[in-house]
């Protein structure tokens, strides 16, 4: 007889973003006349650069003609796109990677969720707290964690690495043994970044313990300050112990288009493998359960990687970062404690008066009609904070901050 995957029952409550949507919808039902201003979910809002949209439109037109029609492509990704990514890493980051070490996906969230499938069911995972929920939830549903402890607001069997005001939102290297370490820089949700001196201890730890760092760089193009790490492979030894996952979503506005990549170096090894084995396993997973990213989306990705494409995407990033400054400065002028917003499109707001994250969510919605993201949804150390997103039209961002300034009772 068929049985359900009971690990899904371990998931704590509703997923963060659907719960935000539920509460917002409920508020709207009772207040239909109110305009909701959304500074919650990080969904891009500005149009795609013309060079990118035109490339995808041309690819769609090519599908209308038998001479230029394309069906399945390589599951691992268009070879030209993989080569272009390899060249970008070399030119922009000083990192040399073979084109076939890149795997093109339909978004980095999928890769973040699926990557642990090539590692043992017994793997011990370590995550930053707070962190993007998919890192933990995907491991819960695959059985790599224990039950959720409501008192501690965390899962048994998961090693949480606190990122707090006390350590400038950068975690300490695990004190015990772990197998998979999830890191995101710039961090979602705190906006914290990393120097080489911050990451070298993690690489050293991973090499010593035969652990693997899963490094999420979805927001790397938002970094403005010099001297920050742009790729984990800028750290000596990382090619032997790290997987990097990137995205076109926030870089190029592909949240709905869907395109990302993962890098599994051939030198990557764990306790029971030889060089190249994990690379082949990830490739086998792609060819077994994935038919490749959309040809149209990949055409857009190639346009993004052109010189004009990267320049055009940077202009959109600059627009979002000007929104981030509006939010951060507006909240700071109210006397609130805020972090982030300098190298990432998120502002990490310390909730006033010791309120819980969800209570502040309700207060902000009721008093100002602004939606935020409760920090506790990102992990136990997110309690007492909320995340505000700079993705939005600037006039709407300005209106939301003015509403907070005029109506929030603190």
C-alpha cells in the first residue's frame, strides 16, 4: 500500500510567506477600503532591460519556424551560457572554473532544496540563524532533521549558527561535527556580508571535517563595498569543499522567468568519494529528473551576461538600492535600530519594545497598512526582528515609509 512521506508533518506551521499572505488577506477582508503597501516578500517589480527581453522574444519567435525550432536542450544547460558564466567568474571574480562545472537550473531555490539529495541521509546540517527557510525545510522533508521543538523554535538534529547583533550577524564556525554548512552572503534576511578572513575558517573547517559548504550568492551583485567576497572560490581550498549556487532572479529581474545555476567543482570530495564523483552525481541527478531550463529563459541569461546586459541590470540594481536607502534612512530617523540595506536589498529592523516578530507584523499592518516579513520565520535568532524589502516602485516605497513615520505608535 502507498504511504505518505511523514517527514512533511515535521514542518513547523505554515510556510513563512503563505502565512504572511493569509494574514494580509484576512486583514483586507475586514478593511476592503485600505491600500496595502507591501515591503515583505522580495519580488522584483521593475521591467527587464530591453536587451534581455528582446533576446527572449527573439528566441520565442525562433520557435515559430521549423528551421529554427528547438526542443530539448542539454539538461545541464546551454553550453554557451555555461561558458559565459565561466568567463564571468574569471573576469569579474578572478576564479577559474570549467564551463561544465556549471549547471543551469530554473532557479536557485530549487538547487538549494535539491542539492542535499547527493549526500547521505545521515548528514548533519548547519544553518545560519536567521536564514532563508528553504535550507532547513528541504532537509526536514527529506528526513535529515528531527522533530520541531516549539519551545526552542528549532528542529532537533540541526546545528544552528546564531547571527546576532553581538557577532555582527556573522556566525562562528561549528564547535562540533557537521556535514553540510549552508551560508548565504550577502545574507537574506540580515544583509550581512563577508570578508575573506570571515570565510577562510569555514573552508578550513570543511577541509578538516570533510564537510561541504553550500554557498548561496543570490544577492552578490548588490554588494557595493570593496574587499567583500564575491564567490566562495576566492577562498583558497574552497574548490575541494564548497558548492556555490547563484541566481538571475534578483540580479536580472528573473523572479518569474526562472533561471539560476549551481557549481559543483570536480575537485569537490567528501569522506567516501574521489575527485569528480560528486560532480558526476549532480550531473546524473540533472539528467534523471530534470529536462533543462527553458530555452527562452537561457537566451535571456546569455543577454544578461553580455557587457550591455550586465550594465543594464546594474542600473536596475541601483534603483532598488536607492529604495533601500529610503527605507533605512526613514526608519533610522524615527529612532529605530536598523541593519542591512547597504550591500543587500533588505533592511533588518529591530522590533521596538521587545515585541515578538509576528506581533509587530500585525501592529505594522493594522497601524500603517504596511506588510513586512517577521524575522522569526527565518529561524530562532530572527525573533525580535523583521525584514523589509527594497523591491518595489519608488513612489510606493516612499508612501509606505511615510505611512510608518506618521502612523506607527512606538
